[in-house]
């Protein structure tokens, strides 16, 4: 099972949601409101810099899919 942590204290119990989908929607909404950590922002900045310096050094999603093999 995956552990999800929040920076703020949230008080919920299993009776707050009708089903698992309601709970998942709540979690998604909470995560969308949270900001990226400085470490995540740094990684994104590094990747953006690499992409700008090497604009042709990539493969498309279709190229990636064509290299994958199903069992």
C-alpha cells in the first residue's frame, strides 16, 4: 500500500466518503492544490534547461510505444 502524506493536518474518517472513488477524488483535489517542493522544482528546471539546450535530443511518444513489447 502506498502512503500519502500532507503538509497540513486533515481530519477524515471512512464515513466521510460513499465509496473509494469519492475518496480518490478527494485525494486528487488535495494534491492538485498542493505546491511542488523545492526539490521537485529544481528537477523540473534542470529538465527544461536540458530540453532547451538539446531540442532534437528526444523521441516521440509513438516512437517510445513502438519500442515496447508486450508479453
